């Protein structure tokens, strides 16, 4: 019972301390720096709510907002994929270079080991 009471108090305090999500109109009128900080702090669910509100608000003044939104979203995804492919290609070169260096290091160790075995055999008179 005591745990339930503490958890209810915690939920109440956390809901009071959390900032309310601004409406789409408030968000559009907001200063750019403040809106960027707000967007960075949003949870996944809050961002979904804000996107749907912004799309609804945009449809009032621009009926083809969904087409515009889809196009922008798709183009940004293409750019993000291309950037990620470039990063992966760079990472592949790092792996190839590391593999070459590791193989060279193993080869050097094997050559030194064979030389050491040959020297030991010569010392023993074989």
C-alpha cells in the first residue's frame, strides 16, 4: 500500500514537472533555437503527436501538404542512406587495412619463429 502511494506521488510530481507539449501553432510561432531544443528533447510518442498536429495545421493553408511532406521525408531518407553508405565504405577500408596489418604481423611472427627454431637447431648441432 505504501509503495503504491509513493508511486502515485512520483507520477503526479513527474507529470507536473514535465513541460506540456506545445500545440502546432505555438511550435510554428516559436523561436528557431527554442524549437530545435524542444525537438531534440521529445520522446518518440511526443514527436509522432507533434508531426500529426503540424501536418493538420499545414493542410489548412496548403491542401497538398501530405505530398510535400512525403517528398521531403523521402529525399531526406535518401540523403541519410547515402551518408551511411559512405561511412560504411570508410569503415570497410579500415577493416581491410587492419586485416592487412594483422596478417603482416602474423607473418613476421611466423618468420621469426622459424628463424629462432633454425638457430636453436644449429646450436644443438642438428
